C-alpha cells in the first residue's frame, strides 16, 4: 500500500492467529486456523498475522499451510531480531503472494535490563542488523519496539529512526502490558511524528493490550494523532486481558467518521459471523454485553427504550444490527432443506466447506432435522465443529451413553467411545452426580486425566425441543482447553463437551517449553 493512500485510510492488521492465539484456551490447529484465516480474508482485513513460526513446529506448519492457500491480504509472521528466526519465517511465508516479516525487540528499560541484558546501543544495533538482514529477503518489513509505551520517548524515537534507515516499512509502537492511557499514548504518537526523521515514509502502527480495559480507547487516540495501522484481534482475544478488539475499533471509526475522518476496508456486515466463528472454533464464549458482537449489543429491554426505538431507531441505536451482520437466532433449515441451501447458510456463517465436509455435515444435519423440528444457526455451528478437522488423529466420538441417578442411588454411567483409529472401548464409573460419573467413565476410557475448571449449561435456542448447550474448560498440565456440546439431553451434551475438550487437548501439541502464554523472548545470546 502506498503511503499516499494511507492518509485517510487505516490499515487493519489482524493478529488473532498470533497474539490472539496466545490467549489461554485459544490454541487452534492448522485446519481451524485456515477456517479463521479464510473468514478474515472475507472480512476484508488488510494484513493477517499468521503466527510465530519459530515458536513450534505446529506454528510453522500453520503459517506455511495458510500462506499457501490464502490470497488477497498481506500475510505476516513474527520473528525475533536474529537471523535464525528471520530465515525460518522466510521459509514459512515463502509461498505467500504478499508477505510481510514482523521483527521485534524490546526497548523499555525493564526489558533491556532484566530480559535482554543489553544497553540502549546494543538494542539499536540488534534491531538495525535484523531489519537489514530481513530486507535482503522481504520487501515489506515491520519493526516493533516491544514495550514501547514504557520506553523513554527520546530513545524510542532513536530506535524508530534507525529502523526506518535500515529499511523498515512499518513502525509499530506496542503497549505490550496495557499500561498507557489515551492522552499519554496519543502524545507519544504525536511526539514520534514530530521527532523521527523519515516517519512520513512509513506506516505508523499501534498495538494495544487491554490490561486496564483501554486497548480500544488507546488505539483510537493514536489514530486521531496520525497512526494509520491498528493491530487487533477478533473478540479482543489475546494474552491476559486480551488485545484491542477489531470489531470495536472498526465500528468506532465507522460510526464516528465525523470525528476521525478515516476509513477501513473491513466489510462490517461480516463482523458478527466472524466473531461467532472464532468463538465456535476456540470454544471461548463472547460475553453477552460485549460491544458490537455480544448477544445483548442490540437488545432493548427497557420500555422507554423500546418506545423510543419504535418512534425512531436512532433514539437509542447508533449502529444498525445489519451493519455488523447481526441476525439474532435464525430458524434456517428443516428436514426438507437441500445440500445447496445448507452450503449457502454455512457460507453466510463464515465456513468454507469442501465437498467432503459438506457431505458429512449434510448427513448429520438430516439426522438432527429428523430429531428436531427446527434447526437454528447455533445448531449448525455445533455440527460443523466435528468436520473442520479432516484427517485429525486422536479423536474420540461418543457412541453410546446410559446413566442412572436419582434419590437413594449412587449415580453411575456406562459409556462407549469410538476412536478415529477404529477402536471401540466401553467402561463404567460412579460419581457425585450423573455428569461426574460420565466424565470419570470417559477419563477411564481415554486415559486422559484432566481437571475440570468450569462447567456451564445454557439453552441454545428457543422452543420446546431447544438444545442444551454445555461449555466447560479443562486443564491438562500447563494448558487449558475449552469444550462444547449441544444436545436435547444435557447429560449427552456434557459428555460431548468433555470429549471436545479432551480431543482439543490431544490435537494441539504445544511443547511445554513454548507453551502459550510465553512468547520466546530474545536473549543476549540469541
Ligand atoms: O505486545 C507486543 O509487544 C507484541 C509484539 C511482539 C508486537 O505482541
Ligand atoms: Zn501483543
């Protein structure tokens, strides 16, 4: 993108698959990352950060696979400021039509002294060397000064200037620990624009974390001062309290165009489906009152609001639900609906299915439609989860389940599971209640011992045959995994959710040494 066209245009840099994925419980496998990347492309983001190839073999494969299949947006990957990281990232992004290397080094006094054990000039030298080396391969090189918001402004300006001289095309100013406040952050951006020679030739970018709930506010304040790239994630997922929420920053810029005078290329009507898709893929629920994409975002309960809305929607509504693709819970299909209608509906929901996935989903859908009069979007979203992991090994499916519980009896469950490798195993267990007994029987069969951290039952849709939705979180060693299950029988839904979490745990092999949430950080010897 030329610097001219970015004057009133804000570049949306999505880092859901890199910084977002570092959120506990948000790990995704390659097939899931591909689904999310396709949805991000359809959403119209400018840059997709695919991962950190050096962090693990899984990250490397995910970046390579997605880079081979996605066209349109710039595809980016992260590297520390050293040759090995840059070489590995080059390999991972080699097949991308439009690629960007994102190289970073920390600049704040705390990071310099305790993490890097480098003085200011060593940090500058390392950044300059890395950028120069990166430019031998990549035309598009983004430089991030990690913990920039807590760096001395004069030193930050020096690093930025030297990075530009070395060939960086985007300079990113992260608020890595979500420490800054809007007026301070916007002053920093203004300061850099005044004091860094050559800053007008590059894109000035912001990357805010949400530890104080200020990530979106800080990003917007920076845009008002001339930043022209915002780094963000769908649903604001990310380490700790998360990153700047893409949907919020995009809708703020659009709704308050009168104030900011800038635009993005995001197709806002894809925001809600993309948010749902990510939530379904990761199992991380979106809070009901979340701005823009929460279930309550467009609900007006109070009588006075409803009255005003009937007179004129603008009285209490600053965005229209359709502007963000919010459609409520739709009755979409019934048992006479055909394959074509199913494919179209899944596409509207953000899923790109190949012929095999569609065939399998169609069979399941017909079975569900026989059991249930009305099939809603939420029902389809649950069905699809089993089919976006083609060829995955290590996956268990519930075959049969029976359980006895009641007053004066010990709750007991008998469960039969089928593994993708063809094994069918059965076992029984007693528990404190029927759900506990089912979980214990499943643990005995799979041999996976986990700690249940949370368990919640809600109703997915309305109506007398509404499905019960179980969402839970389990912990295995260092990592947490989400699981979801939906069924008209909540014990069955619980078993499905538990298996879903165990299957995610088995699929995602993140070695403990690079387990999220720790980004490998540059060391003095690296
Ligand atoms: O928060 C941060 O500083 C980062 C950088 C690697 C850009 O994620
Ligand atoms: Zn970050």
